[in-house]
């Protein structure tokens, strides 16, 4: 991607549904991916980039006190 932004790798605990994780594991098996943890990180990163996470975090109204 030529328009890719500068990114950094952040290790974080992420809460997701068990159904989401099961779907990732199922699809990882279909794709012959052995490291599902890496795939989880890739899926979350892709989602954050595609769904405008940067704009979301810039909006102070999205922060809970």
C-alpha cells in the first residue's frame, strides 16, 4: 500500500467475544496458519486501519471517565 501511514506495534490486552476468536481460529485452520495469535493481531490491526480508529481516538467524546 503506497498510502500506508506510519505505524508502531503496541502489545495490549483486547477483550473480544469468544465467537470472534473461534472464527479466527477456524479460518486460520482453513488457511493453514499455525500461529493464530499473530493472525488475531493482524485482524485487529487491519480493522483499526480500515475503520478510522485514528479519527475515533481524536474525538474526546469517545473517552469514558
